[in-house]
C-alpha cells in the first residue's frame, strides 16, 4: 500500500513538471520580465539596411538600459511600460518617451539627451504628477493669511532631472527654477479689495521664489465644499457675461530662483 502511494505521488509530480515544461515552451503561465529595451525594440520601425538597424538598436538599447536604471533609483517600486517614443532628429536634440505607470492612470514623459561622454542625461515629469495634491495644500496653507478662504487647484508641469526623486520634499522643489505649475487660486465672493489681495499674493510668491502661471479668481458665488478638481476645471471655463462664475481675475507669471538642482 505504501509503495502504491509513493508511486502515485511520483506520477503526480512527474505530470506537474511535464506540464510546467510545456507551458514554458508555449510561454504560458510563466511571468516573463520585460525591460524597457525589449518594449522599445519591439515598437521601433526597423530600417531595411542591416548596418543601420544594428546601430539604431544598439543606441536605443543603451538609452533604455540607462533609463531603466535611473527610474529605478528615482522611483523605486514603480513599474513603467513604453506607450510611444520619438527618437532625436535634426529638429529635436533628445529622445522622448511616453511611459505608463503600472497600476496607475499616470503617463510619464521622459527626455533623454546624449552627453559629451556618450551617456545620457534624463529629465521626466513624474515628480509633478506625484505631488499635485501636495502642492495645492502647500499653496493653501502658505497663503491663507494673504488670501483668506482660498482654494488652490494646480497642475505641475515641469521636466526635472536626477536631483528630484520620489522622496524629495516638496519644499525643496517649489522654489527651484526648474519647477513650474499652473495654479488657479479661487477666492470667496466676500473677499475685500481683490486687487490688494492679488498684489499681496504675487509679492509673497516672488519672495518665496515660486515659479508658475498663477491666476486668481474672486468667485461670484461660494464654491461648494465638496467640489473636486474636475468640477473646478469645468466650472471656470464656463464663465460668461450671462452667467458669470467670477467677478474679478488677475493672472501673472513667475520664474523660480535657481535652487541648485539639475
């Protein structure tokens, strides 16, 4: 009886191993680790000329390998996949990659520019995507005394180099010349002397060294507490003379000071 059981166990194990081998040959049930280089080379348009194809593939492989390494250091734990890319040309000095982030709806743009030593310098906009909400809270807290009751809604849009990682504090980034955000500041209808408040806001932002495109609005009616960013991004453009959303507006551009980050 014991011998029969052992034989049955051995047979079951043998069948399992055989099944695993078959699945591996078919590429089924086996998790294959694809690198960015694999994805890029699979997407590129291969030139007919063998020598040219070899040169392009070698260069793209180098760019992708370095990009894989840099992103892993800057954003550990994040998994990226290539959506599209454009190689450098006469009109463009760098390669541009559009990457999706696994388990997220964020799309990241990465620029890769070849340096004098043959390696690549990378800049990406992922840091901004990670800190949009943090920046809105920063604006609201920082300027509450200048513009009581303000609500801030922003989109950070800047390409940042290796100095910025997932752990870089927002306070380190906001006053750097490379940091730029589009920000709407919504003020309640009872704001007293809108022009003075707008001027004070601008002066404080300049003093802090912030960079961005700021627009201050004094609303015609209170903004609902539960209003989302999507609600606001639909509300402001709907303004018209027949049904005004705001009664005053002030827009200004600022360029942050150089904080020493590349």
